[in-house]
C-alpha cells in the first residue's frame, strides 16, 4: 500500500508541474475561442511604482473582453489584448485610465502585437 502511494505521487508530480506552468514571457496570443484578437497600446502619465501599476491594471480589467494587460512602468506604456469582437471604444479605455488616477495619452489599436 505504501509503495502504491509513493508511485502515485511520483507519477502525478509531472502532471501537476506542467498544469501549473505559466506561458513563457512574451508569448503572443493569436486566437481565442471566439476568433482573432485586437491589440491596443496606450501611454500613461503618472506611473511611478508597482503599486500604481497594480491600481491601473485592476481598473483596466473591468473592461469587458480584456484578455491581457502588460504594463511597463519605466516607459509609461500599457499593452492590452482584447477579444477581436469586443474592441472597446477609445473613450472607454481612456476613462478607465483616468478613473485610476492617471493621464491617458496616445492610444492605438493593431491587428498585430506591439513591440
């Protein structure tokens, strides 16, 4: 009985390890179950620390259809990925940035990832 538990643990460990793995940094999301995605990039003034970025990320995640948020504090740049059929209006993203206490600047959309 003891050997069977040990064998179970050894055999289940790789499954557990790979099921908890996160995708590699910089992985591009090309399609979702609903189809293509839309990439958005916005520059934000006022980001100075990780806590600021967390507050902004939390506010942006309230936007429907958002799949991913990546914030570069040093450059004041936010890259967003939306489900293709749920592209929000520019005003909606800018409003979320403003509600988080920051100033929204240049916002652009693309069908390809921003570098």
